[in-house]
């Protein structure tokens, strides 16, 4: 059986009277992108620092790549890459020189060093700009270079804390695509924190939701999207009005109803109510063109998960 990338048992961390992490028990398989989701202050960054052996647990235990985080922290850090709050780049150096500095830290042989730098910069679309000083680069380009830095020594596990935060939508999408491509090629496991639920749904094979230091749920994103037991139907047609939405919201079987242009999106407690809903909309004047059952999304389930804790 393959050793999990991460395994924790009752892992806790106390800062004075504040319990930043509360009895976290979690197992992450190797070879996937794992999303760790939660509001600010929920314990995500504390968890990463505990897993890297940068903080000592108040109680509980954790293993990363089969190594104990307290007894074997240096071995863990040798085998992991990390991009946390700061990108860790030298602004006055060029892209290639930045990577060369870090490659020397990792004691890569000169030929290996040169080949690895060219490989990563090429994969990330930065090779043609390798001689440019980093200070003049955009945030998105710096993030790409920082990910290359974290991947230099071919880590088995990569920790990324909000890697697309602050990027414009195009830069974020490009970075997501290139990260997924690199993960497939490099064969690493990724532990990703993000506030972007759509991003987590697209990228992650498994997500964990944490709030106030407590793990609320761990499941594939699609499973979490269905967890509320509700059905979703999308009804497209001409003549959508606010009165139709108000009518739907008054129906006991309807959890929520909203419009997106010519499409009415209705969350139901049961799919058995769909014919009744469509009939009511036709009677209200909607010229129905299409009716489609749809899955709930991670964004739908996330607020409900947080509300259950309160």
C-alpha cells in the first residue's frame, strides 16, 4: 500500500488561549492535488507550518511522506517544496539567476542545475525572459517563477498557500493550467490553500474544509457539491421576471432560486418537484426552451458547511 503524502491524528496547536488547530485528523493520498479550504484565520497556514515542522504541535501527531514532523522535520523539508506568504525571490536578480541561487542551495550539480532551470522556465513560459531582472515583472510572472523555485529540487510534496491570490483572472487561469500540467509531469502531490472555490473545484481531486481550527469535511469536490441532498434544475427560456423568482421562492420544495440572464437556476429539496416547477413557470408566462438537471457546486455547499458548525 502506498504511503499517504500526509497523515495527521488529533493534531492541535494552541497560541495562548486561542486554539488555532483543533484535533485535525486527516489522510491525503499521494499523487493528487488536495485543496484545503476555509475562511481567514481558520487554521490553514498553521497546518502547513506544522506539517513542515516549522511549528511544534501542542498535541497530536503528523507524518509527511512517512516522516514524523517533530522527529524528522529536516528530512521532510528536504523532500517538500513550499510557496507560502512570500515568493522568496531576489528582485535585483534575473529569473535564471534566481533559480541558480536556489539550485546551489539544494546542491544540484552544475549540469543538472542548468538543465532543470531550462526545463522549468520552458514549461512555465518564462524561458525567453530568463535574463530579465525580476523587479520589473508582473505579479503573475513572479508567482510562476516562485513555483519554479519550489519545484527545483523535484519535491515529492508541494505546499502552495494562495498561489493565485491577487492575480488578474487571465494570469490566474494561466497559472492554474500550467500548475496542473507541471503536477502531471512532475508526479508530485500538491497541498493547496485557496479562497477561490471554483479554482478548487477544477483543480482538486480531494478537498478539506476547515473553520475555527476544526475539520468539517473531506471529500471530492463533486461529492461536497451534492452533500446538501438538494437537486438543481436549470430552466432556460424567454420572459424571465422577478415575479417568477418570487413565486418560486415561496414554494416549499424550493431551497433557492435565481436568474442568470435567460436561465432560472432552482435548488430543490427533491427532483420530484421539477415538473410542478416547470408547469408553474409556464403558467406565469415563461417560454420554456430547455430544462436541464445540474449538479450542485462546491460554492453551493461551502456556506452550508460553515453554517452547520455555528
